[in-house]
C-alpha cells in the first residue's frame, strides 16, 4: 500500500536527455496525447532538449495538465555564455520546471554543488520549479557514504532556499550506478535515501514543508518496476530516462498504480 501523503500528488517526469529534435518531438506528442487523458491524481512532466522546448509547448497548448521543463539552465540572466540558456529564456519558451544537478551534468560536465545551488537560485528567481537531482556513485555506496554524499548535495541547495519559501522545489534521488544501467535501486533502497533527504528538509524548513515537497526516484525506471517504486514509503514519483522516449512505455509508467 502506498504511503504517499494525500497532499503530494505523484509526479511522473520524463527526461529525454539529448534525444528528440523538434520534428520528432511533435510526432512523439501526437502519439502520447492519444494514449494519455488528463487526470487529477498525478502530475506528468517532460524535459525535452532546449532546442525542442518550443515545439513541445506548441504541441501541448491544448494540454495544460502536462508540464514542461528544461534539462539545464545557466545561473546568469544573460551575457556572453555561448550555448547556455537562462532561466528567464526557458520560461519564455514554455518551461515551468528546470532540472538542476543531474548526475550527467555533475560527472560529465564537472558541475559543482555550488554551481547547482546557483542554478536553483536562478530558477526560483525566474519562477521556475527546480527539480534538484542528488545521488551517489557505486563506489560511494560501497564505501557506506550514501548519506554523506546526498546530504552534502542537498545542503548546498538548501543554503540558497529560504526556509520560509515553502515547497517551491522538488528533489530527485538518482543513484548514479542505476542510471541507464538497467539496474534500479530496490524500493527499500529508494525509501531509505528519500527518508534521509526528507529529514534534512524538515530540519531546514519544518515538518509541513518537508511533507509537501515531492521526492522522486530516478534510475532505470520501467513499466515493470514503476508500481513497486511508487509504492515505496517516501517515494512521491519517478524521474524516467530512456523509457520516457517511447510514448507507449511512458504512458504505462504514468498510469502505474503504487503497489
């Protein structure tokens, strides 16, 4: 039985990474909208590449029940930062959410905890909802450092989020060893990590705020394991990578009932 609190609607988010240009995005949503009817018992989000954000917004103009976000933003509002997208630019293009600190950004592009925190602050300033990603590597898990690592990553963000701001962000726990490997953390692993994160948020902003902030699990989520993960204590949704690229697969994950 799910322990998701009634004020935390399950969030099903798809991160397309570097896949789907504008034409493929339009085709994707033609298929997905035919498979997914609006429903009030969960929130569905997509994070397409920045170049496809406007195409996605165009296709979802008639579907306000589906949210859009960007995979990355720069912390500056404008300037000589070739290849970057500011939070205000993303919002203008149709985004209402922004990923921050995805493991691929941290490990492939060298983003530091401080840089992630600055991106979170920029997202909040532009009235985007940041989805803050945290997670440990396999080596860190084997060394018994899960709590140390994920709290260090979270604390950097909490330092820039006023305690009085309320639940204006989400957390995504994504163990690096489970991303794109086909090996997902067990529901028990996810629940334990999420409980650690929620306790820290409660220490920072109080129990009510901590209870209202969705904490998602990300890492090899598929239609056949989504229900078990969503049924785990303190797991309020999933951040889906590869399986979100197929509209039928993602619709099945979005429809999964916590169990």
